C-alpha cells in the first residue's frame, strides 16, 4: 500500500510540474543550451579538423617551425630530450623533422627504430621514439661539427655519410647524390635514402629574415655572400612593378636581381625571361646557393625569378611578401616550375 501511495504522489507531482509554465520555460532554455553546445561542438570538429592540422607554429630565436597540430603536441617532449642531449636550440628543426618523417601520425614519430638496429617502425611508443631520435640527432650534430645540413642528411642516410661528406668538402646535394648512388649499388637497391631530405625538412622551418646566412663554395662566378647581403638590405620592402632600384620604393622580381648583381659588376639587366635566357640550366640535385630559380606565374615562359640561398629557400620580390624568402617546394605547388639556372 505504501508503494502505491508513493507512486501516486510521484504522478501527482509530475502533473503539477507539467502544468507549471515556469517549468516549460526552464526546460526550453535547457534544450536550447544543449542544442547550441552540440552545434558549436560540431562546427569546431568540422572546421578544426583538417584546417588546424596546418596551422601549428612554434617560434624560436633562429626561426619557426610551421607544422601540423599533430606534430606540435610533441613539442614539450622534444624540448625535454633536446635539453637533456645538449641540442635545446634545435627544437624547431626537430619539429620540422617529425613533420617530414611521420607528420605526427605514426607511433614511431621520428622513425628512429633503425638508428638502434630495429626494423622500420618497430618502436610503438611516441615518447621513446622521440627520446631515441633526439639522442641520435644530437650524436650526428656532434659528428657533423654543428653543420645542420650535414646532420640532417646523416639522420636520413646514417652517420656513415658524415665522414664521406667531410672528405669531399662537406655537405652538398651533389655529394649526397653520389653517396646515395654508391650505397644503392653496394646494397643492390634501386635507391638509397632521400637525397632531398634537407630541403624536405627545411620547407617546414621558416628562418627569420635577418638570420639567413649564405656561404658560397667558390664555384659561382660571383661572390654569393656579397650579392645575398645586398638583397637582405631590402627585406620587407614592398613589391613594386617595374622597380629596378631602391629609389622606386621597392623591387619587382627581376629588378631585385638586376640591381643586386649590378653592384658586383654582373649584368643581369632585363625581365625574368631575359635573365632566364642569360643563364644555363642546372639539375636540382646540383643546385647551389647563388643559382637562379624560375617559375611561370601570370603568363607562359619565365615570369618570376629569385636567387636560391640553400635549405629549399630562395630570396625574391613577390606581390604577397615584398622582398622576402620563399620556399621552393611551396612555390612548386602554386606555379609551373621552370627549374634552376646558373650564370
């Protein structure tokens, strides 16, 4: 009987609540808030998914790593092990390496299994992958005597590349290609490693405008460092169509090169197409700082030009950034690439 009375009381209470207008108002507000929260969550997931993968950025004194959020989440671990191994200043470079190695989407995020004699992707703990990978990077940096390019290529090839490169004057893409061919022939493989590994990593590492240092190897017909330093004076100047001298307030692409080379006694007068015709083709595997890089932008033929400065970057005057550094790979994705050429 007591149970029946309780059920009756509950029913009466429910009816009373339903008849109260205030109850309906409160319920409506709760329903609206729940709907808004669900909609906001949906939009966040929908818009934040793929687009946010490309928006992660970590800045440092020497430059910034422009990597996905999947890679960026590992920055605290990278910093921890980088500082333990004495390479704390290279956190941004290591982030760029991970972007190239796995995009942060694999358990062996630094693809470091082989550096300790394990099969590829054998490591299944991301933190352990970073611990091993950062330690290995620190070791090759030490062997490479602080040469970042040599250390990066050695991370891909193995540290046997370091001695080979140092005997031949240090890192260059030409030396990397020779080593790759030699090792592929020795192992009976069709290819060995990635000869473009340095460029592939550095496309995710944006150097600060004033921090780029270009050292020629003496093989160009002009002083590469001197020409680069002339161009660097005008970083940040706006793009000016037809601008050939600083008096114009800025430069266009061919005007920047024409002016800089004129200061060292080299005649590069003319448009991008004219400069294309005055230079000779060089293969990408043999490209060096000081070579010209050409694209076809708004019309057929060569319509944009810059000077390659190494690490997959070139200095140029363009309509979006003025006089600035740009990524060769990024421009390849935007415009037809006409290749590298040399004076």
